[in-house]
């Protein structure tokens, strides 16, 4: 079982977003970075698959040199190999991103490393194009399931489930396949200290793909307009019970 | 021509599809062209009645029994084939799980770019869209290229509105040349046991807990309040990461979007990824020790204090009122 996990480095925004002066990016000067949450689950799932079924795991990202941090985070959790598709800092749209990943997977195949399963996040936390996994699957002519929150492997097949408004739906995929996952697939483990130390020493393989105009061109970012708003402070600690009951009654909840 | 890809249940378009039709109708008006629709699956043709109130002139129905099940690649094949035949200027679908997935497959088949989760569309050259990033906490203005513009509309970017005048809708059934390969992935609904639990997405009251709840056990007070008010318990990502609650309780960008009458956020700081999950709440009540927490500024009501202390007092008061005793007047 050989699993490839594709992840993205995104800023760990919290209370608010500040944009750079040219409105081209989020101002990340005071922010940390993380792997997009859906893909953290993809990494965990890949590690569990190999623990259960044996095989090998590789993590891949398209991003700047600094994205090696996220590759090492994935290796600290148990992924064996890492590939950086080194970008020039520009934003790569979904078509450009998918083409670079397809080329990398084809190059892996040519070098005798083929994958039974390629995992993606359903959408990246930041640009959220909702299509890179599907594009890669179609280009490689592989079956593809998206938005998956449960994967079971047996006899060269993956049974996958995704949540709907009213419950679940499931599909069976013959491997090799592409699956895009959502947070909730599993609860990712925390890296161990030895895991971190080992990951630090590991080599990251680098490829420099060619940027291309994929046809979706970012012009500028902007923050949504927030409606004017006032808050009514109802009290402190234990003295607010009666006021809250009044609010519940006013909203006809009691 | 603008082509809208409609999702429906036995011919009744979903709410998100009505929003797509509303936007597509407006867009067709601005572009001085007509609006057509495509629907796939059982009873698709029954949609004409509703579509006539949304300015649709032709409903294309893919006629193949194998399309009754949801098979994303096959559905996309059908749409791509129609697109090649009728050559629309714009194809617009919903940003639901299915809508987004099918449109992505259409995009690869047509070798076209696609813009997901658009909230505004300005046709012309360049063709400009506003689309959501970060679950909607950030917007991007983008130029969408390609001979045919493919896009999905973000949920609730506008309110669905039928037009007062009705159109004559012609039904055009077509049989796409589907490939066995298109059916490699078919999604089958699974019968769920009804647990009787109120779902987070549908609850009128959600009592959400964050790191400030302190522990998994600390959620007992939230469970009690939710029970008293007939609501559901939610939580922040900090809480699911700590393993205190299952991910199915998580509210936010990578969790569930909620739309209750009242959201009671207990010990939650109000990170943007959490707030995008509860921005459809009609009212927010924050309970937090920190009056400066972002959630407090975004709430309608706030109580400054320790979650457990506040909830103990509130739960006692609600129990008293429910038992028919008068509420204690505020001190
Ligand atoms: C890409 C991405 C996606 C994300 N998706 C989500 C998502 O879907 N949902 C989500 O929730 N988060 C999401 N997050 C995480 C988010 O950024 C925050 O880290 C998270 O919401 C914080 O959870 P919290 O408010 O419980 O914890 P904290 O931010 O630690 O806040 C705890 C709050 O509790 C208060 N408090 C402490 N003690 C008490 C007490 N005794 N009584 C009362 N109040 C107390 C504090 O004042 C503080 O305001 C995402 C992050 C990223 C980067």
C-alpha cells in the first residue's frame, strides 16, 4: 500500500485577518503557519493505513521553501518521505496547482514509485478552490471521491463515506484512486518528540515546476463588510441568571 | 446563454439551486441572453413548473437510467456533452458537495478554469467574480478566463426570489454517450437510524463550548442547558482537537454551519474560522471571562464570567421557571 498525501501550508489566522497594503495577501508577519485542517486528517489517515496494512507514505506540497516546515510536521507524525514542489511565492491557481502535482505523480511513476491512494483535503483552508483533487484524478484517469469522512481498505478497494444533510452516503472505489477528505475523518495525533527530531534530519526532495496561467487570476483580496453592532452586557458570573431567562423568554425559547 | 446546473429532489429544486437560478436569471438579464437549465436524476422534468418562475426557457434533462444514482463523473460527462452542444457563455452550479464536485469534473473535461463559491458576478471582459476564501471570512476579486465561464455560487450569497412573470419552459431530453468508466464511483445513500437527537445544523438553540469549558466533564452544564431549551451542543475546534467532544459537534469553517435563533458561546474566543460557522445565528450570547475576547464584540448579549459559575446560575433559574416558579428578579 503506497499512499501519497498532498497538503497545503496556510497561515494560522485566529481573531481577525489583516491584509497587506497591496491587498494581495494576508499579512502574515505575526502569524504562524499550519497544514490545512482537512489535510492534517489526511496525513493521520495515511499513517494509520500504513500501520494497519504496511507500505509506504509520502507527503507532497506545492509552496515556498518555508513549506518544508509543514512537510516536516507531517513526517513527525510518521510520514516517511517528503516532496516539495517549490513555488516562486506567487499564488498558483487550481489548474496550475493540479498540473504541477500531476507532473510530479507521473515523474514518481516513471521512477518506479506508483501510488495506490492519493489523498487531498476537500478544499484548502485559505484559497478554497474545491477542485485540485478532482483535477488530478481526472488527469490521471483515476476514480475520485470527495468530501470523505471515513475510509476502509480491503482487497484493493476503498469503501468511503461522506456526510449529507440527512445522513451518509457511501461509495466503493477500486484502487488506485484519489480521495479528498474532510476534518472529522479521524482525530490526528500529536507528534512525539522523537518523531520531531527524526523529521528534522530527514531529507526533503525538491522539484521546481513551471508556473502557468490557469485562468483564475486573483486581482485583490478584501474583507467582508461587518454590520455595525452593539453588545448588551447582562452581568457577571452568577448574577445573570434572571436576565438570561428574560432573554430566553423574549426569544421564545422558554 | 447562461446554463444553470440544478440539483433537485424528485423535480423540486433545492434551496441552493433556487439561489443559483435567481443569480443566473439576473446574470442572463445583464448579459442580454437567455437562461437554460440542466437537471439530472429521477423526475428531473418535473422541475419545469418551478423553473418557469425563474426565467428559464429550456430545461435540458439527461435521459439515462444509470444517472438515477449519483455518479459524479457520469453527471459531469452529461453536462460537458450538453455544454459542447449548446455552447453557453456561463455555466453556474451550487457550491454544495455535489454541485462543487460535479462542476470540478466538468471543468477538467472541458479543460477550463472554474471559480468556486462566488458571491458576486460581473460579466464582461474581463469577467470578474467575487469569491469566498477562508469559508467566507475573506473575499477575493478574481478574473475568470476561459471561453466558457464555469463557476459555483456560494450558499446564501443572495435570497432566492421567483420573478412575477412566468416563462414557457421547453423540455429537451438528451442521451449522453456515457462510458462505463464514468460509473466507477457511485454514491449510495445509507439508511440512518434516527437517534432522535436534534441536529446541530437545524437546532433553534445551540449551546457551544470552547477551551474555556475546561474539560470534557465540564460540558455537562452545557448539555443540561441545551436539554432545558430543546437545543443541541456544539463546540470549537480547540475542543475537538483536545478530544473532549466528537468532530460532529464542531461549529465552523471545517465543521458544521449553524443557523439557530440563539447561539450561546461558552468559553469560546471567537476566531474567524469559528465565526463563519455561526454567522447565520440570529442572536449570539457570549459567556467569557475576558470582556475583550473577539466573540464578545460580535455578540448581542454577553455575560462576563466563568462558564461553570454562569451556567450553574442560569440552569438553576431555567429549571425554576420551567417548574412554574417565578424567576428571581435581577439583583
Ligand atoms: C484553517 C483553520 C480552520 C479552522 N476551523 C475551525 C472551525 O471549524 N471551528 C473552530 O471553532 N475553530 C477552527 N479553527 C481554530 C480557530 O482558529 C481557533 O483556534 C479555535 O476556534 C479556538 O477555540 P476556542 O475559542 O475554544 O479556544 P481559545 O481561542 O483558546 O479561547 C478560549 C476562550 O475561553 C475563554 N475562557 C477561558 N477560561 C474561561 C472560563 N473559565 N470561563 C469562561 N471563559 C473562559 C477565554 O477568555 C477565551 O476567549 C480553525 C483554524 C484554522 C487555522
